[in-house]
């Protein structure tokens, strides 16, 4: 979606990027009910459903969230985030 909105530029198709990342060791975490409940209960968080699900996924799984999203990075809650802009 970000590439369609011209907010990021990809040098390959989304499918090729995903396949490359998985081949490099990226592990996909499927969204489930516990993630949905966590996403819905994030206090003082962005109203963007995708941001909520992404953040709740990282929190529920204990994963590091690599993001350049200022709303997520500036959120006062507890999430193991790393600023991708640095």
C-alpha cells in the first residue's frame, strides 16, 4: 500500500521482496485472536487498524518492530521498536 501511495519506492515487486526476505530468514507471524484483542485494547494509540495490528503482533510475539512510522515510535506504550530511519 505504501508503494502504491508513493510513500516508499521498491526496486522489485512486493512478492519478490517478500520471497527474498523469507529466504533471508524473516519469519512471518500469523495474526490470530489474541493479537486482535491486543490491538483493540491499545490505549492512546493511533486509530489506524493496520498500525494497531502490526504493533500488537510485535508486542504479543515479543518481536522487534522495525518501523519509520512516527505515530508508533512516539506512542507512550510498551513496544520493542526500532526507528528504521536511523
